């Protein structure tokens, strides 16, 4: 593409013009005096700016945008304290392989290394946390660096890029052309690899596919689903990547996460061929690295990943296919399906097992508010395109186990297990897709980590619905305490505010729900309010998981207990 005729602009204008050239439509920020020239240039362009309340929230909103669009979510934060707050979101984007670009205001170039006001060395601080961290010294190099940032953020294994912008560089003028829009570099299976996969499948007795990672889209999901159906291939979703297959697909057998269906784990251990597409089979989905031997799995492993560095990093694959899930799935229809695979009946049985495992009506826990009832109701009222967000906590088990994801682009949840993600992700999603219903699940602990972004939802009239599952504690940690140090409760009790009043104080809709039967009407009122809403769900502290209670855990783990 021919470069434009250079015109003289300030660094701030050049930055913003690069964003326009890259097709950026949203920027999430907490402002700082360190990048006033960028904020000023944003006034003149057609980019939606979301002003947030804390930089961690801004970075998580950018992550949500990156996950939904497949292109970098962009946030802008100030130096030292701003960048430090944003680290939580950068870590999420790194572990989730989300394309994100974070611009950070920086001190003037001439003051470096004096530990000037809020000075930080971004290359050092984010060098490991981000995929790439850099600083722009010369306004004339902005198009080059920003273009590379888009390339790095999206290509191979995507991830976050941090770009520091010295304050004086942003007011420096330069005559330089914009760089053209960057598209992710795609990689497709090499010649003969699809044939090799077909042969491996034809010899297999009990294959399983596991879907994870990024570089998927709705078409790739449709392509893979059609392939699975033709092969009656059982398909599991990796931790917090459930949206990669319709849960009502006859080949779906469940998600590999925390508290997975034991039937699924058993089947995976017995599999003779694993087709791992897009994911890394990291600690959580691999059940603490117990599913596959390292470095050489006993099973045949066909690993498909867009980044060569991930192929053979932990597990040595029998067949390593360096391809994005999009490019890989596009070639699957070339594989001839077997007449009647020997595993077909087993796939049916496993899908039935999943349906039973995820049937909320089968589960009763202590207390008047049953999360199973809440989940069952949401199943009947939420449309398939509804986006579900969450952070970390035992409450998330209800989402992962009982919500039947139907479509690509409907799940925003951090594989890094970062608390506080659900609310900013919901705000980011609703800001980008105002027509799509967005429901955020949060624990009482989780919500309070970024609860201030409820103000952002109110400021931009974003009618998200937040379900705060309040058990009065950091439940996950309490559960681990009862397992490891039974009866010795330490630093896990929480005294919480009235979250319905909190919602109202912010200008939203709030309601307290104490009984299962009251939930459907409360949810309907929240929808009808057309405001950002919080439903404060009071759950029994005993109901620590769908299958056990605090008392049972404590008893079972007493050190003097005689184990049968
Ligand atoms: C940012 C962050 N801090 C701490 C933790 C450790 N942690 C994991 S779950 C959890 C408790 C979550 O509490 P809550 O949101 O109330 O959910 P619950 O487990 O009670 O359902 C904590 C403290 C974490 N994962 N992330
Ligand atoms: Mg809790």
C-alpha cells in the first residue's frame, strides 16, 4: 500500500491517527497529565473514549474488547501509579493470549533515571508481564512502533503490548506518514499434515478433541463443529473457553477446568489420541499437569497452535501443526469421515453424562437461595448470544458447570483466575456491543476488587446485570483452608455492604434476593429497569460448592480422622 504524503503533526496527533488507521473504535482510559496531547487529539476523531475509575478496570475492558473483536483492545493510562494499577489487566491478557495495547504516559526524556515524579522503567517492569514493552523516543517513529505493536499483539500467540510515551515527545512535531492497517499473520497446516491427522484418526480407538486458546471466530467454531459431527468426535472445551462449542452439540462432553465432571477426566485419561486445538493445556485444564505425561505424553498428541514456541514447549506432540484455529478448522472438511467410527456410541454416552452433570435441577445445597435455581432460570430467559462474564471465586463453578454456552463470543472469563475481572469485562463488552445482553457474575470478594466500574456502567447508560453471589467470605480460600487447616479460619471472613443500596447510590438499579423463588421476578425487574443493575444474591456460607459444605469439608479433613 502506498504511504500517504506526510503532514506535520504532534506526537499526540500521530498516535491517535495511527489508532484510526488501525480501525480502533474504542479506547479505555484513566487520564493523566502525562499524555494530555493524546487526550487532546482524541477530541477530533471518531473513537469512543470510555473514561474509567481505575486503570485495572480500563485494562480489563480493553482485554474484553480484544477477546470479542480479535483485534487489540486499547487502553491508555498514566505513568507509575496508573501503570501499576493496570498490571492486573496486563497479566490477564498475557495468560489469556489476548491482543491488547496499553499506552502509558511517561516523564520527559531529559529527566530519565533521576527517579522523576512517577518515573518507572516500563521495559523493565512490563518486560516479562507483557509480550513486548517499549518506549517511543522520537515522534517520527510512532507509525513504525505502533504498527509493530499491532503486529506483535495479534500474531502467533497474541498478547499485550505496552508502549510508553514521553510527555515531551508527544508535543514534538514530525512529518511522517501513517502506517497501514495491520492484519494478523495467519499460518495454515503444512502440506501433508491434514492427511497425517486423517491417518492418526483412522487408527485411533478413543480420540478426544480439546478446544482452547484464541484465534478462533464464529466460522472456525462452525467448521470445527461440523467436523466433530461428521466424525462423532467427542469434544471438550478448555478452562474458560466454553464458547468454542455449542453445549447442545451432540459431541460436546464438558469443560476441563476446576471441578470437572469425573467421567470426562476418566475418558481423557483413557484416550489414545488427543487433538488439542488452540490451547496450551496449562495447569488448570490439565488438572495440575496430571492428564498427560511431560514431556512425552503416552497418548498420541496432535497439537494445533498458531505459535511455534508453544508446540513442544511442555508436551512433545506426535504431530505439531502450526496454524491458527481459524486456518486449521477451514481445512477440516477435506478429511474423509469414517463410515461409523468405533467411538460413536461412547461419544453419545459422554454427551449424556455432560447433560446430566450440567442439569441444575439435580443439585441442592443448604440455604434458601439455590444457585441451581438461578442458573436454571437464566437458561430459560437468556438468549444464546448473551455474554456471560466472571472473575474468580467458587461462585464461578455455577457458571462453568451449569450455563450452557451456545455461541462464540459469549464468554469473558480470565484463565489466570484473576478476581475483579467480571464487572469491567461486562462494561467493556456492553460498551462495544450495546445490543447484546450482558450478565456479570461476581462473588462478594470479586466484585469489590473493581466494583467502582459500576459508575462507568452508569455514566455510559450500560444496562448490564450484575449478579453478586454473596456468601460473606473469600469462599475459595476458606474452602482450601478447611481442606488443609480444618477449623482454622484465617483472613477469609468478609463483612459486606448492602449491594442493592450500593447500586442505587451509583444511580443504577439494585435489589436484594434471599430466596430462589424471588429470583425470576427480580431478574425481570432488573431487565425492565433498563439501567445497570445489581442483584444482591444472599447465599448460605455452608454452600461452598455444588457438592459439599464447609462442615463436611472440615470433618473430612480432620487430621485425626481415620480414613476408610
Ligand atoms: C486478584 C486476586 N487476588 C486474590 C486471589 C485469590 N483468590 C482466589 S478466589 C478468592 C476468593 C473469591 O471470593 P469471592 O469472590 O467472594 O467468591 P467465593 O469463592 O466466595 O464464591 C481469592 C481471594 C485471586 N485469584 N485474584
Ligand atoms: Mg464470597
